[in-house]
């Protein structure tokens, strides 16, 4: 296994693209190094992207935030401006593992590891995050909901690297939230995860909403029908019930020891309601 | 090919040679004979391998040795000052917060990093911060009490 740590994305993309064997990007390593150790993966080349400044910085841009793909959960938590505007996204990222894992785990790694249960992904999708991707042929943007296609399968081409994520400018009276259901109280994989982001108008009517579910299908879902149930409503009980029904209808979960299909589907509705209520409370305050 | 890595460990500039596959934990234990840092699982679950990397608490089993060039690492070996134990170490002995001791270096490193950020944590904060440090022996209560007591002493309470 070779290790490279270039300081530009262009150089990193070139190294990845020209490797004939298996090549992997290294961010925090909390998925990759576990997989290498357990021999699930044995890449010929590992390209560490953390020397590239863009991947490691959070900055305000176009009224929103640009978050480097390799910024850690611990760093997100310490960024008070980001936490104020996107508390749900930061909380989702902070659910990943222990304090030690937080010291390394990144949003880019969480998404690109390609697990349908990745905690930060529904929160990023709800937030409308757009990934900026650099590859051998230059840079392009892709919405986060379009990146993961199936377990371990991404819409990225050989040599492409997610450099950063742009979170859009926030309208007044907006709020987001992320909740997951796990059988234990800590350190577990989501049976269902739900991210909600919404904006109220001056009269308290829902003007915009995005709802995303994780762990209930082969990929994290943007559930447009669930958002439609909220938009135009005062987010009263009737709207929440309609949203929960839409969330349940979108589920195509697996059946396993951690949750049956019926259970995961039912919980998706319950969790969507609870998450929306937290986002609503935040939007009213914001 | 061996990598030549220069890093600062517990304040001292240190050099070592390693293979790409070797984790920071492997390098500390096998190349530098700093065996205070323990391996429990090798997969990020147990926290026995906890160290600080540029001041940040991490699992050294999930860091490659080649990644730490030019960085600052703090391990359990840097915790006592000569023969003088750190208050956390003393309180662990007083409260019998260890039995087999495998988890202890990791718990101590993690607890020290908490108290540096938050000298006055609640019991809940201590429990959450240390949730990634597994202990098969003590049942945790004695560990938590020792950390709370050390924090109080360090605050001068
Ligand atoms: C003890 C433990 C507990 C965990 N708990 C959780 C949990 O509760 N919830 C959860 O969601 N996850 C959890 N994880 C999984 C993991 O920590 C997260 O998925 C984390 O966000 C991965 O980020 P990373 O930076 O460490 O990724 P890495 O391991 O560096 O990379 C992961 C994958 O993504 C690729 N990659 C990384 N960055 C990029 C990029 N910028 N562009 C393209 N590809 C990239 C890598 O090549 C690799 O295949 C846990 C892991 C451990 C060890
Ligand atoms: S040995 Fe590193 S977490 Fe267990
Ligand atoms: S004292 Fe034995 S594992 Fe903690």
C-alpha cells in the first residue's frame, strides 16, 4: 500500500485517476482504516486529502457556509456561527461515534463510505447541501441526495474527490433538526434517521421544507411528498400526520435483527413528526 | 518502502520508520516502545488506544503512522511529571478505579482532555465524553467518581 498526501486537489485527483489498482481517499480514516484492517479493502494507494486547505476549513460563502469535506465532527461542534444556523446538521454529525471518533470523522467520509444509515447524510440532504467535486476533468457540483446510489455505490467517477459542501443562505425563521432511532442510548447504528429543514413566513405558515430519511432504503432519501405535506400548512397535527404517512410510504427498508420492516416503517413516521417539531420550534425562534 | 516520520511526542521531537499499513498505535508500541497505549479492539470501539493528536482526542488505532509527520502527540507516558502522578492518576488509585488496567491509560488520556476543555463537568458530561472508553472490569462508577474528584481537586475545590 502506497500513501500520498498531496496539497492540491488537482494532484490528488491525478494520483487517484492514474492508479491502476484500487485507490482510496483518506479523510478521518474511521471507516477506511477499519475496512483495511479487517481486509474488506486492500487498496494499492491511499491518498490523504487533509493537506488540502479547502477540505479542512469552514468559511462563510454567498451568505451560507462552505464546509470542507474532511472537517471533523469535533470542529463542526466548536464552530458557533455554523451551529447557530444549522444546529440539526451539527447534531447529526456529532452523533457519529465517540469523542475519539469525533476527533477524526468527517462529513465527506460519512457520505462516501456509502452506508444508507450514515447519520449526517439525511441532515445534509434536508439542508440542501451541494457537494463541490474535483476530478481529473475539473470541478462540478452535485446535490448530496444525488451522490449515494446504493450501499457502497456512489455517483463519483474514478479520481473524483468531494472537496467541500455548500450549505445555502438561510432565510429568516428557518430551522433544522435530525433524530435517529437506535436500540441503545449511545454508540449504535441508526435503525431510522430523519432530517428536516423548514422555513416559516411572517404569519407562521410553512413556506419551504425538506425531509430526508436514512436507513429505510438502499440509499438516503429526499422525501418530497413529506415536504409537500408541510408546505402551506401551519404544521398542525393534520399536516404532521400527512407528512408521517408520506414518510412511511417512501420506506423500502431491510428486515434484520435490529428492526423489522414494519417497525422501521412505523418509526420513520413517528421520527419524522418529532424531527419536524424540533425544526419548527427552532424556526419560530430564528 | 519505509516512511521516515518526524513528530513531537510528549514534548520531545521523535523520529521513527514505519510501513504504510502501520497505525499510529503500532508505531507507538512496536517502533517507539511506548507501550502505555493499549490495543483493545483495533477498530475504534474501545478507546484503549486513546491519544491526543494536535490536542484532539483520537483512537491511535484509526490513524496511520505516516499521517503524523510534523504533528504533536500526547500519550499516557507524558501524564505524570517524573515521579509525581497527575491528579487523575492519583484519584484513580484512591478510588480503585481500575482492576486489570487495560482500559486505564486510554481513560486517563481521555479524561485529561475533557478537564482541559471543561474543568467543571457534570457527571453526565463525563459519562458522555468517556462513552468511547470501554471497561470490562469496574462497571464505570468508580472511574466516574475518580474523574469528578480529580476535577474538583484541580479546580481547588
Ligand atoms: C466506533 C465507531 C462508531 C461509529 N459510529 C457511527 C455512527 O453512529 N453513525 C455513523 O453514521 N457513522 C458511524 N461510524 C462510521 C464513521 O465514523 C463515519 O462514517 C465517518 O463520518 C467517516 O468519516 P471519515 O472521515 O473517518 O472517513 P474515511 O474513513 O476517511 O473515509 C470513508 C470512505 O469515504 C471515502 N472518502 C472520504 N472522504 C472522501 C471525499 N472527500 N471524497 C470522496 N470520497 C471520500 C474514503 O475513500 C472511504 O471509502 C462509526 C465508526 C466507528 C469506528
Ligand atoms: S484499540 Fe483503538 S479503539 Fe480499541
Ligand atoms: S480495568 Fe479492566 S478493562 Fe477497565
